[in-house]
């Protein structure tokens, strides 16, 4: 028996980058959390502590900030690709780079409606953070020339207050659940979708692609009469694939955020699906991939 | 020396209540976290474990759900008042009730713009959680007949990318900070405001009052050319008091979410307030109250 | 009606300070989170943004680190007193300082038991973080010469698997809870205790005082046959006051971490208090103060 | 192009199970968080919402509790194997089960040292939660008869206050870091290790195996003079593999919890590695696998 080094990577995680672009008096804000990780000829550092091949994680942090100034930040996927290629192309010992970026959205604070008054126009540089969701991407670039792009979102909480059933399920000796023909269906969507190698495709940009995929996911959730959360999951993925040529696979993680109807009969009341207890734990957890049958090999796309 | 019981209260915290109202096919959603706490003749339970005076916290949980069905939930302040009075009026041993409520906002999922198509109209019962802020209230009702109402919000993150300076400050031997004439000013607003006893006043409801106070807070933040976060804090409170007759005091907790300009000179670049590091800890913390000089005694309002 | 400034303070929160003392080859570790807040002649900065009276929060951060080098860090209370006095005594505009400190405990990694071998002795500088609790203190110093010291702990989770009942409670129309003669009682202790002005008193140090108070709290929790969590709370406070001359008041916040017996009868099994569901929310919340009848006025001690 | 279903699983996550065993007056406590996930003939439920193959997640929750009563809970790996096999063997549509368990440790509250006194002996049923680490396991069982067991731990924070260097690293135009011959090295260990199919091997139980692997990880961290965190990672994994025959692969995730020496020169002080700022973000992140060259195929072990 001999001990050997297996897959490994190292990098700087959660670099918090905020970039402000001043377009005359109108400012634009980009708020990102960037993580980079490198792999390659890393036997020596693991076995003997020889750091010759190791570009410090501190340097990786600096690079994120420097690239934001040098190249700007348009879509997070483009920024991630730029960083990933940079490491592989500039560091001989680095054969693979993984870059993940999260984008935190902000809205402009609206200008007061009536009469202008003191301060009108100030909102050109005033923002309020939108808590609705976080946009994500995961980019890999390999020394063999392959670049993979997965886009995504998380923290998107959605709820249908009807048009959801659950019945006809398998039962065993530990089953006590009763079937229901009308329940609340709520979930916190974590979705990631893999782009075909050609890039954002018919979309003009990764940004446009993101907006459309997000819209299809939400509309599929809202528009599906659901017999199970699995069915909803599949409908969400299928709709994205049918609508967006640039996407070849969608992976969804959907916790079932249970809303239990409270039993009010001890107090002489009925409860016609009006009053719910929103539970924390445990929760159902539905995970699945939906893909085109001609999707290319994923390789390291999702890792 | 004798050991005695001091101030005390007990109750059920963080009851998660979701209520759905069906108005034909259009559903309305209310998502609350409710905490209740009671005080009164509680010597016996503390000193000997005699529970005669103790209405169980489990009963308090039941009451929240039952009241949601019996009375509905309009504004959170009204719901909190109802609960607080109920305990004091129905339990001889309870002389004081404290009810705090958080409201989590949801937006309606928009109907697809083009052509209707399958599923159009479904969005009448489909929602996406708005992450923008949490609305809060804190209500006390005492056996002497006094009811106090404090409304508030938290988790509201705002940012001005310019029109903020910091200079002319005191310096001592441990001061290394340089004055700045242009910086990013960002904070996560926690605000609470005390209503005059008359209730929402000129506002038709606590809901209208909330919307207006929130608007004034945000606009004052955005519209103030800031020489210090303290100045911004005062401007926010002052504006609410000047605009809203029903409010007599505003208390604000404003962490200074530092955005540090990254030094890019080692890389041969300038950084004209474009690239920032958003720091986590430590952070400045500015806390203050702004009030009308004729504000009545606060008593237990804020506790 | 005129708008006026009410109580206010500002400072630097959550300065993360780790100090290593090298005693020959044996190292000692102190891991603190320090927050300081100042009050005084702060009208100008709030009303006009004039920062003349404002010692920057950045300076306060520097001072924490500089004092750690200059004065060392023994007990957190002593360190907090040093900082609080410094600000009030050195800054004319500062009339009051509030310093809160959290201490995160570490244990030494034990030396391998057998044979020594390579690396034996290394553990003199190797530590593992103890997750058992966080020690806290809150110190105020006022320009009138008053210093108040409150010590405390949080995140201490304790559980009795028997010797806890709950029965004989008040009931109303919303009560469904059944009395129980044997239940699990678990809580996450947040405790703070106020020192008499003389300081740690008969204890040689705040450290010794802390160790003893903590021991009495835990033993009182464990040793009390509990008819209600309120009774346990009072017993914990009372025991500290009886045992420790230097303490005049104890305040406790005890969430009731419910452990519900799972109903296994649908599966043909009994459940003699063996299998429990540990619930998250909602939870009971018991808060109370226990004090000596001759305790001096608390003034700003707890704020 | 056709849309197809890819890999998927569903189950109940984070079932909070506490089990108390009464051994005369001495109680034993087991505190677990259990998640189960099933896969198999799940085309129908995704494509049409036909739940015939779906054993409800609610049933999975019930099963966890019922099994705790029926079979007890010894080592978490054994409990997970029991659950995983149960689903695959009892549900025709289920071909694969994944069970992950976390164990939260508690210590016994010590009996007062002196004299016994009232309450002595009570501690036989009194516990305090140890915050030191969380034990984990991940078990898969497949219809082809394969069972895989991965054990692990997380939340274990360790620190060496010396015997750590970092120098001789690669540099590029974005490198500003200076080499250091003496630094603090701290990390929060997340480790998982794969068992050979034979089970805990020379260890009498998974519990003994856990204790030994944990000890080796901690001692390797403490005993390694570190030239890089990668070197420490490898040393930790290598030591486990050399010492424990039952383990064939170790995977480690080690965030570099940076402790930066504070520059005190502006205040006329040196700082001989005494005062540190413990930073939050960004942080280095070192991930790697160490394995025996004859380790069998991992298949789904880590998923």
C-alpha cells in the first residue's frame, strides 16, 4: 500500500468586490462575491511543502480587484471566464481553474414622485439591496482549451397557495400521511443550468440569458398544476430547455418548505386552508437534473 | 441580604404563521413571525414551581393561530394589540403583555406579458418572497389600560455611491485614518418608531403609516449629502417626525458597512472610487434616537 | 413641536483580536471580539455633520489592538475597563464609554499519550476551539467616575433528561397541552450578572469569579428538580447570589428548547420517554432577573 | 432534441432525533440530525405526477423515529446502514438510498467535587452540549448489494500559533504578499474518510474508528511543521491512512482562517507575532484527497 495525492485545488474564497461605474451623474453598481481555485502540478507542495508552483491565494484576491479595474465587470460569466483563462494561461504549473461568482442585486431608490423638491435626482447614485435572489455562475477552464459555463440562482423563495395536490403515493407500515387535494406548495429554488459550449447562444448576452431562464423557471413553477414537487421540478427544467437553445441541462434543488394546516377543531373552528404553520425542519428535499438527450459530456462543469 | 425576583416575562417566541385569504380566485398572503410574552403574578412559579398563574406557552401558540382564523390579520400592529389585550383581559394573573410581530413580504409573480397562453391567470395565487426588508412591530398592553405601539423595519440595506464625506474628526495618538471627500456610504437600516397614543393618526391605517415612514427613511438616506453617518441618522429621524404627525420618536441602529477603496497602485493602476472591498467586521455602529420635544413618556414602549 | 436628539452612541463593533503570549515554548492564546461605543457632546455631528467631537471608529479599532500590545489582556473585564476609562479620560467630548467583550475559548491539544515520538511537546502551541460557551462582559464608564461591570456567558446548551415536570398550569379555551410528570428540559443559557462596585470581591480575579458563577449556574440547572423552567431560572440566579458576594443581580434568558416525545403508537410501539423530536420554532422563552434586595441602583449597567 | 430526466433523488432532510437510554438512574444521550434520500423508478412522478413509486418524505421521517425505538442507535454509521437497506429492500421502486447523519456531542455535567451535598448524583441525567465538532457519516446502499460508508467530522477549529511558514511561492504582477517564516495557522477542519467495504476493520466499531481517526487528524495538524496548508492537509490524510487499515481515502476541506499581524508601528510599537486581527473574508480554501493507491473504485460513495 502506498499513499498518493488525489484530486485537489486551492484558492481564495469569497472575495467581496463592489464596483461603481460613473456614467456622468448616474452611477451603476455591481456587487459580487468571487471565489477562485487552481489545480495543476501540486504534488510538491502537498508532499514536501515546496511552494514553487503555488500562486498565493492573496495574489488571487489582488487579481480579482485588479481585473475589475482593468477589464470592468459586465456579466459575471464573462468576468469568471477572464479570470479562469488568466490563471491557466499565465501560470505554467496551473492546468485548471475554477471560478465561481455570486451577484447580489440592488435596485435604484426611486425618485420621489411629486414635485421634485430638494434632493430630486440624487437617486442616480442611491441604491437599495434587492433581497429577491442571488445570481450565480461556475466556470471551469482547462489547459486542454475547454471552458465550461454553468449559470444559476439561489435564495429564490416561491409559493403557490393552491393548485397543488399530493396523493396516490406508496404506503408502508410507517406511513401516516393523509392524501391532500389542496395544499400550499413552497420552495426555495436553487437552480443551475449548463450552457452549450457556444456561449449564451441566441441570447445577446449571459445577462439576457439569465433573465429569460429565471423568468421561465418562475413561470413554470407558478403555471404548473402540481401533483408532486418532482413534477414541478421537471416542468421547470423542461420549460427552460424548450425555450432556451443555449442551455443543455438544468439541475434543481428544491426543499419542500412545508406549510401545515393548523388543526383548529379543539377551538370549535374549521380551517379551510386559511391558517398555516410554516415549519423549519425537517423538510422534504427534491433534487433532480433535466437535460437534452443530445447534451455533450458535462465533464467538470458541475464540480 | 435577601434574594428577590426582579422583572420577568415568559411566552412563546417565533410562532410562524402564514395566512391565505381567498378572494374569489385571487389569493392574499400574510407571512408573520409572532412572539408573545406575559408578566404578572409570577412569584409563585419562580419560587416554588407552582404553575397556577402560568398560561402555557403552548396555549399562546394556539391563540396566535386561532386568532388568525377568528379575527383575520390586517395590519400587524392591530393583530398584536388584539393579542396583547386578550391576555391581560382574560387571565387574572397576567398584568402585562408584550407582543412582537415580524412581517415577511411577498410579491405576486407577474402574469406573462405576451399572449396569455397556458397558465395565464394562475399567478393570482403565486408569490415570490421579497427579500427587501422585514416589517416589525412591538406592542405592550398593561393592566392599567395603557397600550403602546412601536413600528419598525430591519434588514433594509441601502447605499449611496457618492455624496458622502468624512473629515474634520478628532484625532489622538491612535488615529491613522485619512479624511475623505468622497466615499461609499452603506448601511443596513434597523429602525423603530413610536406612535402617539392616538394610533396611526392622519394615516388611514398602520399600513399606510408604515409605507410613508419607510419612504421617508429611504428618501432621507438617499437625499442627504452626508458628512457623517450620524448626520444621516438624524436626518432620517427628523424627516419622519416632520412628515408624520402620528410618530413621536424614531430610534435607528445603523451599522456602517465599510466599502474600502482597494489600493491598485502596486499594479500600476489608479482607483478613482471604482473598485471597493466590502468588509464584514469590524464595522462602525451608529445608534441614536430622534424625538419630538413634546413626546409623552415612553415607559415600557421599547422594551 | 421641535425635533430633538435623544440618547445616542457610536463606535466600532466586533473587532476580532487574537493575542498570543509566548512563555518560553509554551504559548497562551486569547481570542476576543471587542465592541466599543462612545457618547458625549454629539449634538453637532448629528445636526450639522461637524465631526470635531468624533474620535473615528477606525481609531477605536486601532486602540483595541494597541492596548492589547501595551497592556496585555488578562481578564476581559479588566481589559474593557481600561478601554472605557481611556476614552472618557482622554477625549474631552466623550462623557461615557461602553465596552463589550466576548471571549472564545480554546483548549490545548493534548500530547499523545504513548511513547512521545515525533512531535511530542509540539502541543505547547497547538489549540482546538472549545465550542462549549462564549464568555461575555459589558462595562460602562461615565465621566462622573462610575464604572459598572456586568459579566456573562451565552451559547451554553444544557439538558436534563428527567426530573422535570409541567402541570397544574392555567387553562383557557385555547389550551390543549396535557400535563406531564416527566419531560426533557433543555435550554441555551444566556446569563449576565452584575458585579458590586467593589469588583470581583472575594474572588482573586474576574476569571475566578467567572469560573465559580458558571459552575453554580450549571450545577443549579442540573441539581434542581424542576416544576417549571421559571423555577429553574430562579434557582440558578439564587444560587449564584447566595454563593458569590461580589454579585448583586443575575439576569437570565432561557429559551425552552422543546423535545417532544414522538407518538409511535401508529407503528405499534410505545415510547417511554426514549425517542424525541427536537423542535426549532416556536420555542418557549423565559426571561427574568434575580437580585439581592440591597442591590445598588443599576443605572446604565445593562444597556 | 428531446428532454430527458437525469439523476434525481428525494427524501426528508434534517430530521432532529434525540434518544435517551435509561440505564438504571444513569441516562445516555444521542443527538442526531438524519437526512434520507431515495432514487429508483421515478420517471412517472417527474413526467406526470404519478406518485405510485413515491414513499412520502413524511414516512421517511416516521421511519427514522420508529427505527430509533425498534433498533436503538449505537454508531451513526450502523443506524444509517439500517435505514438505507430498509428502503431498498422494502420498496420495489427504490433502487438506491442515501442516508447522512450528523451527531452532536454532549458531555456529562460533572458531579460537584466537594462533599456531595444536595443534588449529588443528579448529573447522571444532566448534560452540557460540547461545541467542539460535529461527527458525520454518509451511507449509500444500492440494489446491486453495494453499501458504501464515509465517516467524517466538521466544525473542528484548530490553530498552531507557530511552526508555520509560507515562502518560496510563485509570483506574478499581482503578487504583493511577503514571505513569512513564522505565522499563525488556523483552520476549520471538514474531513471525510471512506471505509473499505469490510467495515470498521481492526476497530471494534465505527465509534472506535472515529475516535482514532479524529485523534490522528488533530495530532497531525498539531505535529506538522508547516510550510503550507497543503502540506498540512496531506500530512493529516497520510497519517490516517498509515494508521488505520479500515480507511482507503481521506478528503479534506481546510479554509485558511487568516490571522494577520497588526501593524503597530504608527503607535511606536513593534508586534512580535503577539497581536493579530482574525479576518472573516476572503479566506484561503484548500481542498484535497489523499488515498491508498489500491483503494477500490469510489462509485457513489462521496455523492
